[in-house]
C-alpha cells in the first residue's frame, strides 16, 4: 500500500458517490459504523495491543460492565504506514471505533472528517478533566488540535533528544555534555567516537523517517520542511484549563502548514551537514526504519549517539543494557535549540454508533491511576507519559538514563518545542520526504538537487489538495 495509493483512491474504494469524491468532500462516516446493539452489550473496536491495555480494559469494565473491547492490532514500519492500513480498513467497511494516532496522522483523521471533535465533550467534563490538563504541558495539547478543535487527549509523546552510549563516551575520554552544547561540540563528539570500540564504531547514526531522521537538524537551524502558522481559535482550551500557565500564552487552535519550503537555504545547509557526516564516515547510510533499526547497533557498542525519545530507554534495557549504559541530553544548539516532537493518543470515529461509550473509555483512560496500568508505562517505560507527575525518578530508576528529566524538560524548559510537520496529507508527504532524503544520503544526488526535487513534488502535492 505504501506510496502506491492516495487517500483519494482509498476513499474511492468505499461507497461514496463520484460527485462527492470529485468535489473532495468526505461525507458522514456513519455509513461505516456498525448498527447500534439491540441489547445492553456494546463492543468497541479499539486499535491497540491487548498486552498493553488488558489492565485498563479490566478496570473500565468494572465501571461499565456492558461495554466489551475488541482489540485491533495494526502494525507498520512507521505511523504513516499504520495510517494507510487504517484507511484501507475503513474503505473495506471495517472501521475502528477508537483508533490511535501519533502526530503523523492526527490532522489526517481530523481533516478528512474521520475523527470526532472532542471540544464540547471536554468542556462538558471540565471538572473531571481539570486535574489531567493541569498535569499535561500545553505544548502537547496544542499538537492534538486542528482548526480550533481538540481531537485527542494526549497519552504519550517523544521529543527528539540525543542519546549517548556511555561506554563509547568513556573510551573517547568524554562526558555527557551540558544542556548548552552546540553543533560544533556534537561534531567533536561524533568524530571522537568514530573508529573505536574495535575500530568499527560510528559516532552518530539515524534512520530515515519523518520523526527523528534529520528533522532535528533543520529544527535547530531555525527552519522547517513546511511553512508553519497557528490556526485561530483555541481560546476555550487555554482560558478554561491553562489560564495560569505562562507556557500557554500565544497558543492557538492547532498548527497549519500553508506551503512547502524544502529547498530554502537553511534546509539545504542542514542536509549538507547531515550528508557530510555520511561522506566522512562518521555516520552509516541511513535506512528506512524506527528506533529498533539501530537498537542492536547501539547496544553492541558500535554507535555513539542517535536521536530518540523516552520510548527508547525501556527498549534498550530489554535489549540487555543496564541503567547507566546510556544517557540523554537536549539536542545541540545551532541557529536555535528548538526541538521537534510527536504526540500520540486515542481518537474516536466520527459517526460510530457507540460515540458515548467510546468517549467514556477515552476519558477514563486519562486518570493517572489508569494510565499507570498501561503496559508501556510499566516497570520498563517504553514511551514518555504526557503527565508531568509520571515523569519522576522512581519511573526511570530501572529503565531510564541518569538525565531522565530531559524528556519533560524539553517541554517545560524549551517552550518553542513543536510538532513535526504533518498536514492532512502526511502519508504522501512522508513518502516524498524519505525518498529524496535517501537520494541525498546515498550520495546519488547533492543535497540541493534532492531538496529541489522534494520541493517540486511537495508543490505538486499541495496543488492537488
């Protein structure tokens, strides 16, 4: 499916009329929804792994015994591929009632009318949700908004911080740098950790995707793949739940991406820097993949640094590392020190027959004692909780780096941290981005050529939208 079928083609597979499709309209998704149950039992199709959510569902059923959960486990190379599969299931008339989306797909589902806006329900439940929002950074909440409405209650997030293999650091005679380190410091570190540990180590490595990838480098070079602006609206959120939070000042109704700018000079400069690391043997050629792609490389002492978020810490422990074998720090300064992140959460199908039950489950899952039951927030933390209070020394004592506080400090100390660029057509954008990135890092094209090609295809993509 990946890269071969557009959203429009997927929608054509449904029973939508030709007129609605040609007008680029998405009619009510209620045609997908299963009919309301004739008895008291409701079955919600939930896009999640039973291993991770079994305890949450058990607690929910104690309060709502008439609601059963049917798990729909959808996997993929990245969030864009997962979203493609979810769209295919929708086209086949097999929707989920409650889905899961990271930033890569939040605007896709919201913008196509597939996700239910939660604004009024949140306001109606403000007494119940006030404690939750007080514990969640406004940076995360704004990322889950689209054109003034909230579509997801944040559950987990990951900002791109720099991970260090402490054994290679020590062998190179280095220590974890301070918060104010720079790109030049990074380059010295990367060179020092290249060619040691048996002679075949690399100082730095990354995978080709939208989150992470070389994205952190153009963020700190004070630019972005797409132009960015804030949508109007959102006052209902900031005045109701964040009135006393200075980090909420100036926020709006979600992010907009009005035009591509892939080949602006700062983007070219960032990619030239990243490509130079490969050309100089400091970085291996980047392949498509997630953090797991580099996990073995890192745990075996062959990789000194890599971009990752809190999700990687538990994974490294599972792979055989011990606390103290790795550490983390902010991304190094360049023209700025702005960080990129992605946020994940449940979304509710717009038109599901079980809208009320789905909302109760989503709202129920925000309570701290319930969030603590989620598997990847367990003994080995495998993604970063959105609740500030859950990011503490006890949580990371078994699975975290000594500098575990960096994960949430990226929100509280770096108020300009923002989401990766992911508009409604994020699946197509991701395919273009990773394809041209590969052409540059494999040295088949110069960074300028690759970004000129990327810009041309992105402009054509925008024109089609």
